[in-house]
């Protein structure tokens, strides 16, 4: 029996996000995954619980930026809805070696559970954030947000099309993601191609839509990661509803470019100029 680690703050926040997101219907069955890159304080708090396994597992793609890092992550095939009841089976902590070429389990992943199939995408996203100067980003989160998936069947998978649609539907969009969001055509889940394409877009954007699949975000904390996806999902839902109410046609009254610029001026935001006309 593993000790109860509900006390460490990072696990409580991890669990809270999973519970909130499951209540929203973002994680059917074993859909979606979540990770958190531990900081020094977390490591001090968790030190008594960490028991590194002797077995190392090679990564397909090395992440030297993460050499020695510890990452809390959901398990492959795990139902995120169960994390509050059974944390040591649903998630675990891995440590990367001194070269960022392999990992070993240090806590959780009970009964031979393994990190999520999107492990390499998450690690690449942290490396991308570090390279982009966003080293404070410690959460990577992937959700099967239903309105995002529905809208992805209607609009082209381009960052500009997605960003403008969401910015112009709901005023809060440009406030939460002034750099816009990325979007990719359909790709095989968990594939190196998806990891690479996602990270290319996430060097600029904090979130990236995966057509007919869901969305991935990187952020400083759990609230921010949830908040970005919540805002994208809400705006996508409003857009779909408005479009349906308008007989399927583009809604007539959207936030104008002039109004988007006025929001940025008022709130001191630096928008992605490439997405403004
Ligand atoms: O965790 O969502 O994309 C299962 C998935 C893979
Ligand atoms: Zn998925």
C-alpha cells in the first residue's frame, strides 16, 4: 500500500483540476492527460515518499532541457475521474536522467502503470516553454473539450482562423490568450509527429487545438492551464450556438479589429499582430 500523498500541494492541485475538468465532461473514459514539473519546494515536501525504481526507460526523443527534472503525470489508460480515489494508480512521478534521455518512476504508477501515451509531447512542451523563455510554465494539460472538437469539424485547422473566430466571439478571448492559439489538422494521438508539430506551435501559443481530438495547453499553474482551455472551450461553444441560431451562417455581430485593439490598449496586452487586420 502506498502512503497517502494527498497532502503535497501539487497533488491536491492536480486532483482538483481533474475533478473540475471531469465534471465539465472533458475526460470521457481514459481521455486526456495532465502533467506538472515539480519545483524545489515540491521536491523537499515529497522527498520522504520518493523511491526511485532502478529501471530506466529510454525516450524516443531526448529532452536535455529537462535533465534531472521530476514530473508528476497521469498514467496511460487512466481515468482522470478516479484520481481523487486512487492517486497511486492514476498518476505517478518520474525523474529524468542527467542527460534527459530516459526516465524512471519515483512514486505512484502502481501495479506497473506507465506515464500517459502523450509523455513525449508533454516533455517536449516543457522544453519548448523553457526555450521560449517561459520557464515558469510548469503545467501541460490535454483535454477532450467537446465544443472545441465540434468547432474543429467546421473551421480550417489554422492558428489564424481559430484565433480570430474565438477572439471575435467573446471579449475575454484576447485577454486570456493574446498570443492566439495554435491549430493542427488531424494527426495520430501520441505520435512523434503530433508532438513535434504541437511544440512548434506552442513556442508561440500557450494552447494548440488538435482537430477532431481536443486541445493541449501549457501554463504556469493548474488554474492557468484550466483557465485557458475553459476560455477556448466556452468561446467555441458560444460560437457554435450563435452560428446554429443564425441558420448555420457566420454570426453577424462579432468583436471588430478596432475593438480588439481597444481591449489591448486598455489592459496593456501585446496581441499577436499577425492575427489582427
Ligand atoms: O490519454 O487523450 O491523446 C489519452 C489521450 C491521448
Ligand atoms: Zn487525447
